[in-house]
C-alpha cells in the first residue's frame, strides 16, 4: 500500500525557517517524481514544487522561488521541503504528492502537515 | 501560465441527482486534464486523469469528458459520500501546475 506521511509542520515567526519531511513507503520511491502542494485555510490547492526521480529536474512556483528548496533522499525514501524567509501568506497545509509518472498527475497524497506563520 | 476556471463555484444537489461540473482552460490543453475530490480535513483524491480515464478504485458513476479548453466532470447518481469539493488540474504545460479554484458540492 502506498503511503506518504508528512511531518515537520508547526508555528513559526515571519522570517523564520522550517523543514518539512515526507516519508514514503509501499512503492519504489526512486522511480517517481514527487511534489509539494499547499492549501491555505479555506482556500484552493496551490502547487509549490516538484523534483524528478533522480533530482535532475527541480521546479518551483514563483511564489516560493528563492525561499524554498525541495530535495529528496532516495536511500531513505524521503522527500523534503526547506522553507526559509517564511511569510504569513505561506500559512497552509502542505501535502506531498506522488507524480503518476505520466504528465504530472498526482495519484497519491499524504495527509498533510500544517505550517502556521505568525508572530 | 495556463489559468483554469471551474463553474459553478458551489452547487447544491440531492442524493440520486446527476451533476455536472465544468472546467475551462485559458488555452488548449489537449486532454491533459485531471479531476480530484477533497473532503473536509482530508487530502485530495485523484478521480479522473487524462480527461476521461477513471483512476483505479473510483466508482463508475464518475466520468470525465472534453478536450481542448472545455471539460466536464459528471456524477451520474449522487451518493452521500460524494458531497465534497472538486478540483480540476491541467498537466499540459508545466511548470507551473495549475488547479481550478474548486467546486463545492453541497447537500440540498
């Protein structure tokens, strides 16, 4: 069974940093591109970042470019999101999502981890 | 960036109703359109990919159609568990991945 479990969320002050993790199991992690998608309270879904299976290709939404860094450790079956210079508008539930391997389709999602940026 | 617009933003319907949700892309995206269902407090769930392909395990009352710029998600006979928010997402031109704003399906 495919499982994605996020961790690392919490309350952080504006300008602070946080590192999210996503532990994957039940599939060959190293064969799939992975993504972070967020959802602000009461709002819709916003794609944040993606990383290819071997980390060769990395992309970011304009809203986080230069502040967030996606990475992965295929030996540990883990995906990460380093978030720096956090702003109030980064407050959201952050989901990791597996790419179905054809054309950016998110076929499995974690349960999400809440990041709150507030003083 | 490709903009995705869903209509309506919210919809009230009854169990057993046939419901259609529309998604329009700002430019042609061929059939690179996916649909997700999200229930309160839960992660989104993939329902339909490539405009009309049903994800494994999804009930057959869900169907998708369309190509180019106009797409629809149809639920043939609403069940109580179908009341949720639905999102479309284009995968034609990425990055960035873009989602519609969502359609909230409520019980009448």
